[in-house]
C-alpha cells in the first residue's frame, strides 16, 4: 500500500513500478482529450493513468472517467486525490491493457493512452488498437501519445532506428528490447527493457488498419521536459483517431 505519490523532480513524477514517469502537465493531445471528454458519446477511459494527471483534468471538466493502470497503487492514490464532488464520476480499473481489461463493444466515448503504447511490441499495438475500435461508440475518439527516438537520454538509439527506416520491409523500426544497454545509464532503473519509439507512418498505419479515420497526427516538442530528456523539438508523437 503506497503512502504517497513520490516527489516530482524536473516536472516528472516517478511511477511506483519503474514504468517511466507521469508528467505534471498536459501535452497538446492530452489537452484535446480533456476538452473532448465531457462531450464524448460515452464514458472516457484513461489507460496508464498513473496518478491521474489527465483523469483529474477530465473529471474537473465534467466527464465520466474510467482510470486504468497496471499498478493498483497508482489508482488508489488517484482516488485519494480526487475531490469529493468528482468521485461519483470516477471508476478505477486496475489491470494490464489490452489483455486483462475489457468492455462491452460500442460503450466508450473516448480513450486516452498517453506514453503507454510505446512499451508494446508491434503485434500488441495492433491488438490494442483493434480492441479500442470495438469498445468505442461511433464518433468516439482515441488520443494516443508516445515518445519518439529523439530524446537526449535515448540518443544512442537514433542511428540504429534511422538505419532500420531505410528498410521498407521493417514494419516496426521503432521497437527495441535492449533499453538498459543503450539508454542513458542514469534513467535505466526507471524504465522497462523494451521501448517502441513512435513515428507517424507506423502510428497512422496501425489506426487506419483497425478502421479509424485520422483527425490529426503530429510530432511535437517537449520544451517542458528536463534538460536530460529534451533534444530537438521532435520528442513526442501523437494521434487523434475517430471511429466512424
Ligand atoms: C510513462 S507512465 C505514463 C503516465 C501518464 N499517462 C503520463 O503520460 O504522464 C506509464 C503508466 O502506464 C502504466 N502501464 C504500463 N503498461 C500498462 C499496461 N499494459 N496497461 C495499463 N497500464 C500500463 C504504468 O503503470 C504507468 O503508470
């Protein structure tokens, strides 16, 4: 049972299960999720919510939110920090997406999956997106955000990734299982061994294959990231996909 949320450092809050950090602010795609959430055609799901940076903002905006995380302790802390007047619109769902959580088809209004898909291999990303398509109502949207390879603490991967991009037969150029060997040694204890660096071609292809229409897809900078992570304005990638 966790006692409290670990202290923030450089705008990042460590997760309790060494799966990276929660940001203390909302990126442009998460902000779009929070704005859309109260108008979504059903309850919204925040996958990998951690301590609830986006869930709390969506609740504050009036949405009905299901917060999911692999680590139930994160969700207990989120609930503890949810103002009483919002708690009736918050449900908690601990478990690993996509294998251990489920919803009836055509029930959700929107899904945020922020900085979680980038831990999955290619086939799991495809399986995940196919499930989201089934769970969403028509008009529902997915907001997905992940890191690109263009992070200072990951720059050892850049030549390897760019070399893979030259091979048109490599469907998953961003997937690596040796994070701990190549990343900046200072961050390795905070991360799992596998990472899937995002790019817009791969993201768009996966969402279109599942049946989604793309509303927006963009690479964006993270000026708010700490100096040890920020590189050149291409740190993250995001997509908004609509179920027709
Ligand atoms: C890097 S943090 C991101 C937190 C927050 N969404 C953000 O963007 O700041 C990843 C979070 O996703 C959770 N997570 C990782 N894999 C998951 C999975 N398969 N299903 C549900 N949650 C997962 C971790 O426990 C952690 O809290």
